[in-house]
C-alpha cells in the first residue's frame, strides 16, 4: 500500500506532475491561437464552453508548438527541466542545441508530447479536484430529491448519494494515476528524444580532445620551464657553495644567474596559470623563442659551472615564430637533461643548424650513468617527442658509443 501511495503521491511523482503542469502552461498560447482559428467555424458557440471546440483548438496548437521547438534554446531548456523534475540523469541528456535533422525532429516530437500530455493533465488538474470535492461533501449538505444543486436525475436515488464520496475519491485517484503514468512515460522517453545524437557525441569528443590538448601543452610548458629552472638553480647554487670562499666573483655571477632564472620562470609560470584561470593570459610575459632567448639560456646554464659548447649555424631571426618557440623548449629540455644526468666537469655540445629545409638540433654529453643508461624516466623526452611530432619532425635520443645524443629534425615550412 505504501509503495502504491508513493507511486502516486511520492516526491518524484509530485515533481513530474509539476513538469506536466509546466507543459500545460506552455501549451496555452498555442491553444489560444488554435481558438482563433476554430472560433469563426463554431457557428456562434463560444470556444471555451465546448469541450469539442477546446480539443480542436488544442489539436491545432500542437503542430504550431512542434514548429517553434526548432529554436536553438528549446532542447537545452527542456533537458534542464527533465533533469530537475523528472529524475533523469544528466549523462543521458544533451545540453546544447539540436544539430541535424534527426536531433531537431526528436526535439520537436518531445516538445509536442510534453505540451500534449501537459495540457491534458493540467486541464484535468483544474477540473477534477473541484468536481471530486463536490461529490465528497454532497451527503453532508443535501439529500435525495434536493433540487437546489441542480444535479442529474441519478441523484434522486439514495444509493447515488451514498456512492458520491466514493466516486469523488476515485476521480482524485484517477487524476493522480494519469499524472503519474504520463510523467513516467515522459521520463522514459526523454533519453531517446533529448539524449545526445551521434553528432552531439562527436562534438563532445572533439571538445574533450581540444581541452586535453590544451592541458597537455600547458603541462609541457610547466615541465620544461620550471624543471629547467630548478635544475639550473640547483647546479648554480651547488657550484657557488663550493667556491664561496675562494672565488667571490663566481659566486656573485651565480647568484645573479639564479635571480635571473627565477624571475623569468615566475613570469612564464604566471603566463601558464593565466591560461588555466581565464583561458587567456593578456599582459603576461611572452613565450621565449630561440631567436630572442637562446643566449640567455646558455648564459644561465654556464653560470652553474657546466661547460656548453654551442655552434649556431642557422639564421635564428628568420625562423617562423612557432618553430622558434618550440625549438627553444627542445633546446632547454636537452640542456636540462644534461644538467641532471651528465654530472660535473663535463662538456655539453649544442649544435643548431639548417640543412635541406630542416632545422636540426643536436645535444651531446658524455655518458656518466652505469651501463650506458640514464637515470630517471620523467616526461622530458616524451615532451620533446610530442613537440616534434606536432611540427612534423623526427626525434632520436639515446647512447652512441660513449656519449648521449639527442637529435631533433624539424621542417622549417611545416604548419603547427
């Protein structure tokens, strides 16, 4: 009995009833338009005093509702109402406007059903409760043969008066049953009619892929800039500590390099965090490029005591901006790996050249790890490979005899 009562009058049934009432309210303008069409054909009969004419007005209004449902906001608003009032999960409904004929047709069918069921249930909700209340209280205010109420002849019999309260309760239960049944049907049909179509799923997948690409790019930027800065600062501080008493001038240069490194890194970090916060970073520091910032990168790396031999055989100013920016990060990560793994007192060789329409970057340093391998296993080399792949280039990294060699080849004319 409790389950039956919950089915008819529970919280979910009440919220779905409200959803149907909203559908009836939305249907009223269309019914009025239908009444304007039916009125001249009614032979002088008032439209709203005839159930047949009202149903005819309703039937004319529903196709108009189907046409207006093609507006873009219809599906998002209907989906929101179904989530809140019908208990349908958000993952089963589409959020955006309908795209394509199939989605628009489903939306039109749903809107028509919502207004159709809602109009009927709303009309019953207005008419049935007063009528049922009259039936329930009739035995208390009048009796058989009482002509004051103008009742049907059937109420001249005593049995009709006795059954009137039962009929009133039955009408109320019938109304509740109709509302619960209509609400359950709409909740069942909603995912099929308002759910995402293949086009919606494709658009959502593309949006997720674009968001993931942005996140991966930001992760690479953070790894390259912050990781290089920490490695360089660690090396510079270690070298300064060892000669603190014997070479104050070197210590001063190391401290200046640490200050410059941290200041630049904070600026780059602010730029990346600005993208994460606002989707854009107006007014923040521009991304470093090979043409503008390679000299500073080499200077800061050498300030830590690492010997870097650089051979620049390419006109860096003539490189495309995107290529120059990504090439800077590749050189930065190559030097960071050398700082982390080559050890102290070694010489790192950097070559930047242009050959056959390609920019070639080579970073070499002696192998110091046992068995010809390098310790660690972070995200540096995968990040370089990802940058190179986006630019249509190739990456080769690994031991060659007694050295570790990173070689990157990037087409200069490639589009990012």
